[in-house]
């Protein structure tokens, strides 16, 4: 792991570089736009090409839609547990026993829940104008599995979104992630798992003349030629009929969705005020938390995300430049940058 101490040792071992003190190297790294941050789930330096391309296309499109002045809405799902509380509290160390607390009329401390309890699944949508009135979907989890996405399905999500669409502005853009229930296909297209006869039947149903001597790879090549015409999502087509479009976030990029910051504010309200650990009370707190997220807060959340978008755009440019700059290894690039600042 590239800690400051390890970088210091590596730099000072290089004959072509000057010796640095720890504080000098720290200041130098800061001046070179290095930051010491929490490790993320992915790294721009080792991402798959399809993710890089997906992000690049998303960033171009979201920027264009903002320049066109189109209303942009962000939606997402989350969960709230009945026993969600703050993990840290102020504690009086002078109280050494329950007997002492009782005799002196002092508290023995906040009640600590035994687990996570039942769970609420929550879905909402918002924009710079705040959460959309009437857009909240909230129901009790039945499975309580590790992944709350198990509770949603294509039908329930479609029904919810269909009810929300009339409340959204015309010509709106709806940003969402690529959860399975967001991406139910109108029609399944053949894949390598299909039987040969089924692929032939599908192609013939689309008016394609098929040579029955073709093997599966050849048939799938024919499928690829017409697949874009049939590779459509139920949600996208429903939204189009309402004069709106869907824009999907690239995988693993929840930091580009401002509703995540809104969820953090809602959950903080729940944790700060949760006393009974009863699901119905938590549901009330969750609604209160949603109402406390103002349009001004939403504007700040979106502003933060715009900065994240700009950072991602610039990072992709820098990575691309470093790859094409004479195909030099990263160690040579680092040496060059340090050498320039001697």
C-alpha cells in the first residue's frame, strides 16, 4: 500500500532524486494533487475498458442535458433498520456501576439494541427542487437478506415509477443505476445459452432468412446485426411515452448520484432520534428525515456531484495521457514529476 513512509523510502533510494524529509515529501505530494483518502471499491487505473467507456458516455450526456436546461431527476433505493442507532455516544466514566447510578439518580447510559431488527425498504426520486412530493415508496422487508435489492422486482418498480411520472417536469431526464429491476428487457434476445432451434425461430420471427446449416456462433452473429432494434428496456419505453428519458449510471459509481447524500441525511435523522427500535416508529422518523431534506440541500448535493463528475473527467484524461506518453511506466512518470520540482 502506498503510504507516505513507503513512498519516502522509495524516493530516497533513487539516485536521480534528491533526499526528502518526511514533511517535505508530504507537502510536495499535496502540491502535486495527491490526496490521502479512504480506499474505494474500484480504481480508475485498473478499471475495465467497458466501465471507462460507460462513464465517459454518461459524463458527456449528463453535461449536455444540463447545458440544454433539461430537468434532471435522480432516483434510488435504500433501507432503514428498526435498530439503527448512532454507534458512538457520550459516556460518563465516573459512573462505575448500576448501583452507583441508581443511588445517585444518574443514568446507566443509552439502551443498546441487540441487532439490526426488521427493515424498511425505501425508494424515492428528487431533483434540485427537492424530493418529488408523493414519490416516496416505503414497505417492510420480508426477506431481510443481506442485499435489499432482493425485495424489489420489475413489476413493483414499474408500478411505482408509473405513478411518479405525472409529477415530473416535461422533457425530464431520469438518472438511475443498472439494478436488475430497472433493466427488465421488453424481449429477451438470444445468447450463447440458447438452443440452436430457439435462435433460428427467433431470427425467423424477425423476418430474417436463416441458413439452417449455420452453427450457433454464425446464428448469433446474425442476432447481433438486428439486436439493437429489440434490445429495449420496459422502463425506458414507458418513460419515453411520457416525454422523458432514462440515463443509467455506470456500474460502481454511486458517488455520481446525489440522492445518496440525501439518504445519508435521512438515515442520520433516524439514528439520532431512534429510541424505541420499533419499525412503525422508525418509519415515522424516516418520513421526518425525508421532509427535512430541503431543496437547498439538494442543490448542494448536486453541486458536490458535479465536482465529482469533473474529477472523473479529468482523471480519465490524465490516465489517457499517461498511457499514450511514450508508453512510459508509472515509475518513470513519477520520477519525472519529482525531478521537475527539485
